[in-house]
C-alpha cells in the first residue's frame, strides 16, 4: 500500500489540486520544482542548520516516568513543545521560507486561525527579511490578541477577514484571493498538510524530521527504532503526519490520531472530521470534511483553537479509509483533565491541542512492555487563559 502522494498529489482517491485558473502557472511552478529544490544539497544544508541552531532541534525524546507508572506502560514524549515559538509549526515555516527564497519570491502571505501559524510565519519572515502579510478572521483577531501582537512585533501586517463566519476558513479564502491578485512575486505559506498539491506532501516532508529523529532516539533509549504506538492530535494533521511519516510502512507500529470531539460527538459542537465528515473539496483538495447535506461547510468547534478545522488533510482521509491509522477523539473535558495531569505528573504544561493526544491514554489497553510515543506538539503558554477560566485557578 502506498500512503504518500503520487505525482498529481493524490493519496488514493483524495488530494489533487482544484485551484482557480488564475493560479495555475504559480501552482504548477511549485509542483514542478518543490522536490528538486528540497533535494538540493544547499537547500538541505540550510534547512538542517536552521532546524539545529534556530529551532533548537533535535527535540528531546523524553521518558515520562511518572506518567508511565500511572498507565502501566512505557511512555515517551516527543518534545516539539521545546521548539522555538513553542510548537512543531516552525519546522514547516522554515522549510517553506527557504522554498520561497529559492523560487525568487518577494512577499509572503499566510492564513491563520488561532495565530500560531501566523506567528511561525512572521518569525521566519523576520529571520529572512521578507515582507509578510497574515490574513486572520476578524473574530479570531479579537479573541487571540497576544498572537496578533506577536505578529506585529515581528513586523508582519495582519489583515482582518470580514466575510462569512470571520474565522479560519474565511482567512484562507482571503489569502487565496490575495494570491490571485499577486501571483508572480508572492509565495503562500500554508500551515498544515491541507490545501492543493503540493502543499500536503511538502508540509509532511518538512514535518517528517519528527519521526526521523524518533527512529534514532528510540534506538538509543530502547535499542529498537520502532515503538508499539505513536499518538498525535489532528487539526489539519501536520504534526501527526510528521510523527507518522517514517513509520507508515512499518505495519507493527500502531498509529493513533486524535481529533477534537469538542462538547461531544453528537453535540453539534465538535471537530471530529473522520467520524462526522464526508468526502468533499475544501481549499483545493479532495478530502473528508464536515458539511451539511447541501455541501455547506459546518463551522467546527473545539476548546483548542488549533484543532477546530472543518477538514483533515487528504493524506489523513486516505490513512483513515485504508485503516492504516486509527482515529480516536477526545472531548474538551477529557483533554483539559489530561493536560492538567501532565502538569502534575511531569512538570510539563502542554498545549491544549497536545492534551487531546494525552487524553486517549486511558482509552487504549497497553501492555506493560509496550513502548508508546506521544507527540507533544506544543507548549501551553498560549493557553494559560483557557486553563485559568476552565479550572478557575
Ligand atoms: C496548530 C497546532 C496543532 C494542529 O495542527 P496540525 O496541523 O494538525 O498539527 C496541534 N498542536 C499545536 C500545538 C498547534 O499549534
């Protein structure tokens, strides 16, 4: 079974590139050049060097002793929370800014929901001295004020998206519109394994450094590259794709993806795309998404802003359909409880997105000798207000 994209960007029946005609030349340029550029020695060298000295990689693989004892198995945490800017997203934006430079682009645009991808993009634009515009829903601008301030401090222009529900999908539409108006000198940095070909494949490759490191780190710790389980949360799916990438063909490694069930699968307020979604096209890609019977996108909900995307990337739709990856879900309450448990047991405050991955530990029957890796996608600093309001600290 092939779990990666073919030349046209298809994962089985999912993926592809459904873009407006005005964007064909720009998208084709990227499709034709991305693999060649990524394979150039000079590109690899610059990418590796920034991952090491700027992001702080390799991120540690930490044996969580007290958490392991609680669940009676061996649990490791892949510490993406320790990266510069606090999550895995920087791995991808570093890769894409180098891609933009190689393609001779002069301006960067990006969309953001909670602002995490916007901050990661503004960061790499400051790093390379390239002009940056971030599109963000008007409602998100109001509720994510600290990230808006961060982007501005980093020199980015934040443009409100005023249409529709004034959230992430509207910001994405604005970004695509801006790209159509400026196709030649502008590069669009997408923040997850979503959108049209080649973005899902390119972003997965940039994030694959996560599982590449896991292999040698597990060899060091356990004298075995392969764990029994890898668990990661899924919004669009990029940290999960990166954590699974080098294990997709190791069928003995069980891969678990965790979606946000919000207030409950049947509550009408969730983001559990694989359970509730149907095939459709979103942001230029055929995938699974939450939609009404007449094809309107359903507004997703999760307490964690990074998981409330109404779709998943096309690779995840394929991994779901082929059953290579098992998709579980966790509610707001389950995630908050699991996040607080990690604080108390290990002294690590996780991002609420990552807490969803922790929340399935009590839903799986592990053996004592099992090796379980949880991809800790980000740290909880950005979520302090949400934790405070939820627990009344
Ligand atoms: C954005 C984000 C996610 C969700 O995005 P994916 O593309 O699904 O990885 C998860 N965790 C953190 C910390 C994030 O910032």
